[in-house]
C-alpha cells in the first residue's frame, strides 16, 4: 500500500481493510502509505494497527508482537505516587483542552528521543477525531497551569494511548492513573500502550502476544463506543471508587 495523490480519503463510516497483521515485518510494519483520514485511522485501530512515522518519512502502519498493554484492574500505584495523589494540589480534567495536550506532546522533549513522531499532519488528524468524539485528552493542572497530560483513541471497551507529556514532575502519571481508574469504573477492559517502556511496566503494563491482543481487541469492540465529550460523561475527577479507596 503506497500513498498516491489520488488515494481515497475514507470518512469515519468507511472501513479500510489493511493487510493482515500476521504478515507484518519482524519489526511490526504492516503497511506503508495511505493517509490519515478518519476512516483509515479508525479502521487501523479496529484491526490492531496504529500509525507511527517521523516528519519526512513515509506513513507507516504498525502492529508489533508482542504488544504492550495495561489492564485497568492491574494498575500499580507506588507509595510515593499515593502520597502525591493525596496532596490534592492539582486538578485533572477530561477533554477540556485536547489541542493544547497534543500540541505539548508534539514539542516537549523526551529523554533519549530526538525529534517527534507527531507530525503536523498527524496532529490535525487526531484533532479531527477529537471533534468526532473518538479521541480524548486528560489534563493535569498545577497552580492553574497545564502541567501534564495524555491523549488517545477510544473504541468499544478499549483505550489506545498515543502520547503523554509532563512539564512538572509526575504530572502525566497523575493523568494516567486517574484516567485508568476512571476507565475501570466505566467498564473498559484494556489500555493499549503500544510499545514497551520501563516506567509503564512499573505501573502495571505488560507485554502480551499479538494474537492475545487481537482476541481481547475483538471482544472489546463488541461493546458500544463512549463517544463525545468525556468531561460530561465521566463527571468531575477525582470521584472514582479506586481513588476514594486511597483514603479508606
């Protein structure tokens, strides 16, 4: 599959059939080319595929084996993070400023990483999915300033994490923990973290085989997708059973 000027631009109601992920390269590349239309992006996630490429490179679609995921019921919160959460010197919101979150994810530098894989084209594509109610953001505010957050895609009972950033120590961890607790309360079954990172492993994420991931994805997609603004649907943070359990 190669990108051409006349490649179709499927809408959110269209389904684009990618090559089988079982024919991916050893690195996990399924296809090259196409576009970042709503139809292609949503079709990709439904088939266990996500886009990942750098500015100037061809658009590449991935489905690595193993797949790094977090099951909401297995999230681990360290004693130090529990102390941070109990301070309540922060405010966390859902879908209050998606554009700023993805903008910060694009520009904030990360250790051992040069440049960014969030191109201008990709940023605009996910903003469009946010307007459609599929892409969501979590924002952590400290002293009234946006200090960390993350964004991803929701389909069925699965949340596909895309990127996170921190301008203040542990701000993104606060966002992730409260999001996962909220997802657990709402009946979500899996958070796709895509590829391994040590800090997410410490928080409970784990590698599973691609086949296991596809089975769990298939089950998760049988559930209705919670679309729209989660700030209204999920109510205010941090009211969740898991959060409140910290104070019992």
